[in-house]
């Protein structure tokens, strides 16, 4: 696949980063040990609070999980069980969404209809199937109407599932770092700015880049070795376009799914909610190389040009250097893996659907899917387990809309009526203004209601979300449960 062709359909990216913490590389800046499963399970306590934290060298009043931004890194194996004892220490209701995980959308699992009131607790518990793909996932709030506010305040944390991809010898030998991308819009006193109505309409962005809570920290790459960078766009609206000085990206996975072979790219584009797993070869002259966040126009430049005065949001102020790649000691040479994992083969689709993303009038239902804003008591789409559907998503609006489906990942097979050279598996796909995508969506394993929505979260909060109900058909044979 050509690099330019990939840029048209991967995800979306530009600027505010919090290079999240992790991992098994001993050289990482401000290392934080992940919370790792043991004896087949991981049990964690998680508390959401509003408090002062140190962000990029200044004191900031943010929303934090366990007192840190981003939240703690969790690491589990496919086949593990996860228990989260969650406490809501905020002044407003909240909940948790386990973004990208293929787990039940009901009960105490990935149930976005749960509301945890202020001061109360909730126990999340779910099993990750033994066949679950290895990859980078994340957790964040999903209480409708408050999602953008709470995520922009800092509530996000990474989650790694170890699977078959981690057993590939070259990947096992690579150094590893997780990068969580966040942006913040703060006053000079470190308090969060209340977005203007126009900013909420466009999707709020901040002009502060934080990388692991710092500005432009160093990330170490071993000479002659491989660095595995695992990037998460945990920003509310911002689309990132990333470039690493004098080093190509070798993409090996998107949104927790693994490619069949590494794909070389100059620029890496991530939409809100996207994750990318890339390898960087330590084959350049030792020194420091800049990781840049480059401008990306998500369709609001014309709107900005029509405005004057202080009401214009500072949407591109955070572009520039966001990290430094520094060479460390030489190691045994590690080459790029020639192949990775085969892509799942899907059955022919049994049904075709169209979803139209558009804008309504100003107000709580300013963004629409198929002409309707979100309603808690309405099921918009009903599907049968064991089937594959073809979804045609059309963006009739003048700005980008990243489309996200809970519970089941999808395969991107077309752009603007033409097939893509290499179909990718993702759970968030960016759709630029007046463009369209074609997806194949398999429904497996789990019944119940969940949602699909725009992952510019102000747009979700203002109506661009629908409810999908997955039902078991007569021929469906469920996967045996892992938990009793």
C-alpha cells in the first residue's frame, strides 16, 4: 500500500500529547510500573477525583485517576479476568468504558449505560477471552453529556492485552514504550477553561502538550535495536499527524489489531480514540531526533477565517516538538519482522446499512446520525450475532467525524466508493468532511445493547450517537463463558 493512500484512511492527528507511561523498557523517562495480572487475573482499585497534579512542570487542577494523569497502566494476558473496584470522587456522575475490548456490553462489564453517582462505588468485572487479540486499549468515562468534559479534564488510562503478537521473536526483543496523547486548555493559574459554545460545536482543543506529564521528554531507543512505540490518542477532539525526524514509522497494528506485515509510513495520523503500534529501527547515527506534531485541518479553518476577535479558539497552537528520541547503548541487532499475523477471514455480509453523519441546529441535538440525535430509550440498530454486515458511513458535514463502534471491531474495506489497497481492522475510523467509508462488521459472542458514535466527544455529547442491540439468532452458538 502507498503511504499517501494509508494517510487517507487510518485515523487522525495533530497536537496535544501526554506520552503515557509504561513499560518494559528500563530506559523510559519518569517510569511507572504497570499493574500486571497474576495467576490469571488483575484486580485494581480506581478512584476518580478532581485535584491538583503536576502537569508539564506546572500545577494544574485536573480530573485524575488515582491522582495521576494519565491514569495507571494495566497489563493483562488474553484469557485473564479483570476486576475494577471503582470509586467516583467527582462532584458529578461518571462511569467507565473499556475502549476496544471485545467483552460483554452488559452488567458489570463494558456497560456504558451504568451511572455511578458522586461519592459511590461500582465493581466492574469481566473476562478477556483466550483468543482476544493482543494490543493497546484504554479506559475512560462514558457518561453521556459529560464525556468530553471529563476526558478533557484528564480522565484516561492505557490498558495492554498481551497476545499472539507479543510472541513474535523480533517484537519480544524490542524495547517498549506507551505514549498517551492528551491536550489541555488551561488558564495561567492551571485551571480548566470552560469552552465557548463555538468551541463545543467544533470540538474543544487545548494548546498545552503534555508527554508523560512533561513537555517534550526523551524516549530512549537502543542502538541497532527496535523500539516499539504504542501510541494512544486520548484527546477529546484533536487529530494528530505525527512525524519522527529521519526515522520512518513501521506500523504493525491499529486499534488493538495486528497487520499481516509491517507498513512503512512517513506520517502517522491518529483520530481521537485511535491507537497505533509502531516499530522504530535504531539504525541511524546516535543522537537526538525530534518527534513532531504537525498541523492537521479537520475542517474548521474556513469557519475560523470567517470569525474575528477573541472568540476564535486556538486550535493549532500546540503543534511542534512533543518528544525527543535519544539513542542509548548498543544492543544485539534486532531486525524488523518480515511478517506478523494473518488477518481474519470474514463471511459474506448478510445485510447492508447506511449511516449518515450530519449537523442539526444549535442546542443539545446539534449533531445527528440518520437525521436523529441520541435518545436513551430508543434502539437505532438491531443486529444478529454470527452475522457480518456491510456498513456505509457518509459524512455530510463540513468537518471530520471519527466513527467508533463499541464491542466489535470492523474492517475498513473502502473509501469514497473505491476499495482500499490493504483493509485494516480498527474500532475508530476518521471520515473527513463530505467523504465516506465502507466497513465490514462481524458480530460475535455478546448480546446486549451498546453504542456507536462520533469520537469527537463534544459531538457525541450533543447527539451524534446511536444505540445498537445485538441479538442471538436461531443458528448462533455462543462462546463458552470464561467466568462463572
